[in-house]
C-alpha cells in the first residue's frame, strides 16, 4: 500500500513554490521543496504573496496560512529532500537534458516505491523518462498557473507508465482537492493546451484578417460562449444541441476556419518588433497602461478566488 504523506517538489521557481503550497493545503502531507538557488526566506516571501489575496478574501485565516507554511520545508540538499519521498514532482527548467538527468539521478536517491512526476508544459514525459531504469514509475503531471488555485492537473500516461502509478497519481491529486484528468496518450499539448491554442490560432487569425480588433475578439468570447464554458463545454454542448446540428455547422464552416500549421505572420512580425505585451510596457495586441495591466492581473486573481472558493 503506497503512502501519500511525503512529497518532494524539485525547483523553487514560480511553479515549484506554487505547487509546494498546493500540496501543503493537505493537512496530512509534508512537503520538501528542493531549491538550488532560492533561499528559504525568498521562498516564503513568494508563498506569502500568493496567500495574500486568499487571506484578504477570507479563504484562509492567518493561523491556517501559518499552518500551511509550516508543512513546507525548503532545502538545498537534493538527497535529503527526496530520501523519504513517496512522490517527487519536478518543476525545474524546461530543458530535456536537465529533466532526463534529474530523474536518472533521483532513482538512486529515493525508495523503490517512489512515484515521479514531471510538470513539463510541452515536452514528452516518455522522452523525459528515457534515462530511468524504472520508467513505469513516471507520469506527466501538468499543472496550470497559478497551481495553488487552478484545479486541473493533466495526468499523462507516458509510454511505459504503469496503470498502478496512473491510479496512484490521480488519487494524490484528488487528496489535494485538484481535479485530475487522465490523458491516455503522450501527445504534444496533452488535452487542455491543444484546445486552448486551437482557439488562440483562430483569435489571432481574426485580428490578422481585419475581421475584428484584439479587444473585440476577447469581448466576443467573454460575453458569449466564454461565460458558459465552465458549465457547458464543447462535448456536452454538442450533445445538448444535437450531433446532427454539429455536423451541419461543421460541414459549412470548417473550411473557413484557420488551419495553418505555422505561427501567424502577424504574430512573428510583432515579436520581431518587440511588441511583446505586458513585458514590453504594455505594447502587444493592444496598448496597455500600468493601471490597466495591474487591473487585468487583479481581476483575474479575484475572479478565480470567487469561482473556486465562492468568496
Ligand atoms: N510558468 C508556467 O505557467 C508553467 C505552467 C505549467 C508548467 N510549467 C513548467 O514548470 C517548470 C518550471 O517552470 P517555472 O515557470 O516555475 O520556471 P522558473 O524559472 O520560475 O523556475 C525553475 C526553477 O528551477 C530551478 N532549477 C533549474 N534547473 C535546476 C536543476 N537542475 N535542479 C534543481 N533546480 C533547478 C531554477 O533555479 C528555478 O528556481 C517548467 O518545466 C515549465 O515548463 C510552467
């Protein structure tokens, strides 16, 4: 019988700190956060700043926040961080060789029962497992930013992942009150990013063709199907309106929808000119001001807390 108690998170960057926090919400878990470069006080500064809006909205009391933090143990030494681990998840740089070498080395430092997960955004978990001896013990576990709020975890079955390790991984994420989904095949983009970028490709294409400007594209989504998506997503929606109607609509419209397998020329042009969005003084698809950029981030955080915690 596997245990769900000792968690090790490797890499204390944006995702690593957020993941340590998400696991520490569970009273029965102890989280070792392996940090190569970030000192413990920096880790807790980041976690405090993640927790602040949750405290402000009354999701947690200060005592609960302190308890969550008491379950997180930043540590520099890798062997110490993982020696008792039941489950290790890595959040290091998105670099194939770094991830492959990390899992190869972890096998020598962990128990024979330990389950391993990679939080890679886009790389193949099958390829990441290539230097391991026990490839059956690794899954993809794709969290979404901010991982201490967004419920989805895509649990990806790599070529050699065992069913038992898939089941265990699904259960560990249920225990931290996430909503894990099972992804049966290791494909680029897993499930959610394939869906998301199908929509982004069309959104950019609409702007590029001059059909509507960027703000209008976002408004069209926010005021229509975007509102009902959390309750009514495409497959359920198709069942509701009828597969016959879905077929009629697709028979007419698919030939007009963007199908390019290359990034949009307009996107390439804007990137080449340095029009990168918020990180370029707000110059992107739209021109943002410091105030509208701050409002965009605040509105997102408040919206997520409201839909997830009802506060
Ligand atoms: N940022 C996102 O929205 C997001 C979402 C889902 C998944 N991811 C994935 O999560 C991983 C981490 O992303 P991030 O945004 O937290 O990056 P980040 O740069 O904020 O953090 C990476 C951390 O890993 C550390 N690190 C790098 N190499 C290491 C090594 N060999 N051993 C130990 N630590 C090492 C770095 O010092 C840094 O603290 C990436 O694989 C990324 O693709 C990111």
